[in-house]
C-alpha cells in the first residue's frame, strides 16, 4: 500500500495558516508536558506569525506534509555548517500512527543528500516520551542533554538527538 504523501514548500503568504496549525498541534501536545504558561510563552516566541516571518528571513525552510491532499503537518529546518537543524517535525494527532513520520524523515534525508549535509540534529523535551520514541524508532541517537534559558523564567530541558546521513 502506497501512502498518498506529498511535500510542498510553504510560501510566506501561508505563514498565518502555518502559525494556526502549529499552535493547534503544539497546544494539544505540549500543554500536558511543559504546562500552559510556558507553552503560551513558547508559542508566541517560536510559532507566532511574526516569529515565523523572522525564521523565514533567517533562512528556515518550511514544508507542508500533505496526506491525501490535506495539511497533515509540517517540517521546518535550516542548515548549520555541514549539518541540518530540524526545528519543526509536527503531525496533527489524527495523522499519527500512519507511518507518515518515516516519509517525513526520508524527505529530509534526501534534502540533506542533495545539499551534501552529513547529519540531522534536533532538540526534544526530555519528558516528551512520544517524540523520543518516534525519533529513536526512526534511527536518531541521543548525543547530549541541554538546558537552555529561553527567557521569562522558562527553560527548555532537552535531549539532543542526531541522525547520521549515510552514502553522501
């Protein structure tokens, strides 16, 4: 069975739609993990329209994850030195468990190969068991722990995972 998945580059005029979807996914997933107050702060800092506009200006690339022509989620990343930082890897709840995350990673791996990047790395909250399990299942390896002050008395208490690109 072939999954009907496509990836479409997100354009600047789609940022409001992206911000709305990001807020829905992040609110549902992260309120129970980090609490509503920190999540509200992080949504404004990283997922608001103005924050995403700033990310576009800094060279972030965003892609819709389309499943049967519906926006199932999105990915966002940017190259840093000879690696790719995977900033966003989000799927709406009702699209999870359909092997879409494997297709998302395959898309990112192909991008890395085209750009001659040697690995993908990301941060994940140390209490985000669902995402940690998905990343480990996809072949990511935990390489370190980080605790970053993000302002307003909040910290991102994360694991850093990396995925080595083979056959560059």
